[in-house]
């Protein structure tokens, strides 16, 4: 059966919450696969990164951003917001902004900018496009994440196997998306630990 971004998102949204004990056993069986910081040892929070000069407050409540850049390669980003004990944090704010298919940011409006709140199981997702490269940076998405009553995490997520990763001063391998190609674009996953 061919995979699509929609089928992967549907599978993600229908998965039951994972038992923490099983997750620890799986992580121990394949320790070389874990790039995202673990949430089970009590102090490994998602790394912070600067917002950069293109952040604009008051983004719209919007998860479908790709209609604003129909020429871009489609990507669905999904994940969870968890505490440091792998408990889902429903009602958390997740905000995204990124460059367009030409490497430009919208500095006047809210094109390719949006926010949402996680569902009861801590899940979030955005349908958007793959940002183009621009001078001085590797390919990335900007995020702000805030659990209810918590402080704001500002960070960036990166693409694996991107040639410019090694030369980008903000890049860190723990901020890599788990990326899959589908028949209609890409699907990237990342769990924020706040």
C-alpha cells in the first residue's frame, strides 16, 4: 500500500499512548537510533535555540499552511509535547514559522506562520512546505512550545543528511526530524520535551 502524508498522520493520530516501560525497553534494544533526547531520565529537555530575526507574535490559529505556498514541496510535521517523564501535555501551545520555497520569510503578514494547541494526548501537527535554503543557514523550522503554566521553549528543527548542517552554528543532532518520504511529499516527526 503506498504511503502518503495523510496515511502517516492518520496512523500517528490513532496510535494509543505508549507504555513508558515498553518505550524504555525499545530504546535499550536500539540505543544507536535515538537522536531525540529521551524524556525518561528526568532532566533531558529539548534544546533551546534562538528565535532569529523573523519571529512575529500573534500568529493565526492555523495548522494548514501549505495553501499559502502552493509551489513548495509538501511536508506534514507531527509529534507530541511531553514532560520529562514522557507524560503527554494536552493544551500546550505549539507555534511554527519558516522560510518559503524561495528562502524568504513573510515580514508583513503571516504566510507560513501558525499556532495550535495540543490535543488531550499531547499531539500536534502542521501541514506545510519544505523551506528553501537561504544564505548562512541550513534548512530548518522555528518553533515555540509552551506547556500550560510553563515557560516558552524556543527551538529549531532540522533535516537529516542536509549538507549545511555541519556548518550551521545552531544545528544540533538532537533536533533532527525523523523524516520519511511519501508518495505526496514528506512526513516528519518530533517530540518536544518541556
